[in-house]
C-alpha cells in the first residue's frame, strides 16, 4: 500500500465503518428476531472467514469487500455477543461480567499497541 493513492488507503477505513453501519442496521435486529446465539455464531464465522481472506488475497477489490464483511462481523460479535453474554449471567453478576469483559478488551488493545510500537520502534 506504499504506492496506493490516498483515496484507496482511505477506502480501507470507509469499508470497515460502512460494514459496521450496515451490520448495525441488519444483524443487530436479526439478533432480536432470530435469536442472539445464531447471529453471534454467524459473526464469529464471518470474522474468521474475512480474516483468512484478507490475509490471503492479492486483489484490492476483494480485500475491500472482505474488510466490509469484517466490519459487519464486528456488530454481530461485539454488540449481539455482549447482549448474549450478559443475558446468560445472573442479574447479580451483570456489572462484574461487563466490567471484566471491557477491561480485558482494553488490556488486549494496549498490548497490541505496545507490541507494534516496540516492533516499529521510536528509533
């Protein structure tokens, strides 16, 4: 992507965010209608398939479609999955489960940032 025009680099984020918007309009509602577990499992399957596709494709067009699909999978995994997870817990554990989930997610993001910062290095 070093030689790609700026609009093509911007399209990466746009496809991902557009996938989230479309997923919020469709998959989250399907989670209410069909049930949370099937939509959550669909999101996990979409995530794995899109990730494998993104890592193996050599076509920019296919990569943009897969990034869009990856964005849709985020809504099914995070939003529907969060509701599904909380619904399975006793009411007395809602706060503990939610806090733990978001703390662990934040910790993973910090570790990923540190990892790439140390690889690239400030030097």
